[in-house]
């Protein structure tokens, strides 16, 4: 599988940003105020989903790191030999 495809890298960047923003939303907004389509919405609840926020933030960071490594130079093992 070719993981250096530009569409895959762009998708990883977009999803990484989305998950980081979602992690910030989990930290900042109580569960009762979350939109109903976001996992963790609990009507009338005033607690924050800290574990959801940490998981979302780490997933977003991992996706951005993946995209960053995919845009780097190819290693010696991947370069075709010229001899």
C-alpha cells in the first residue's frame, strides 16, 4: 500500500485537525451542552468528558504526526539502487 499518496496525507491532516478541535470541545463544554450528534451527549449533565477529550486530542495529534512523517524524504531502504 502506498501511504505517501497526497489524498491520504490531506485526509489525515483534516481529520487530525477535526479530532483536536473535538478534544478541545470535550474539555470546554459540559456534556449536557454538547450537540446531540457528538458521542458523550447527556441531557442535563454538567460534567465534562475529560477521557473523551484526551482520546480525541491524542488521536488528532497521531494523525498529524502520521501526515508529517509521510511528507518527509524517503529513507535509504526505500530508494531504488542505481547499480
